C-alpha cells in the first residue's frame, strides 16, 4: 500500500479530484496556502496499491498544469531620495508536487 500526497494549485484541484473519483479512487482534499505567491493550493491524499501508483501519477500529470504570471517585485529598502522603478517579472507556478510514501498499516473503519 502507498500513500500519494499531491500538492496542487487550487484551480486544478477540482478537476484532479473528479478525474481520480471517476477512476474509483477514494480521495481526501485539504485546502492549503503556500508557495512563492502564497496562492490557494490543495493537498490531495489517497491510498493506493503499488501497481496503481503510475496510473495516479499519470492522472496528476494530465490534470495539473504549470502557469506563468507577471508580478511586480517588492522594492528593496531605499534611502530617502532614491527612485526605484519595478519591472514586471514572469514567474512560473502551479503544476504538482507529489510524494509517494510507504504505508506500514492501513485500516478502513
């Protein structure tokens, strides 16, 4: 038995949960926040047999996509009289961070 933990972008979480439940996987979704832009994420957890891990990873790859966004960087601390002109910077975020852990014991109560 394996525990798959996927931290995904909030916009992808619903589609991922739908894709997993369509394949009869039992899924737990936890709302979370974090990352570089402090945007909404979701942590999706599911227990699967070892031979199902690759199918789950394929569903995550198909459903969760990286995105690009332009942000204005925070200005550094400046001395009075200095002028700082921020330029938008493109950052990539989203996709998924996935952990696959060995489960020592599993019980459904």
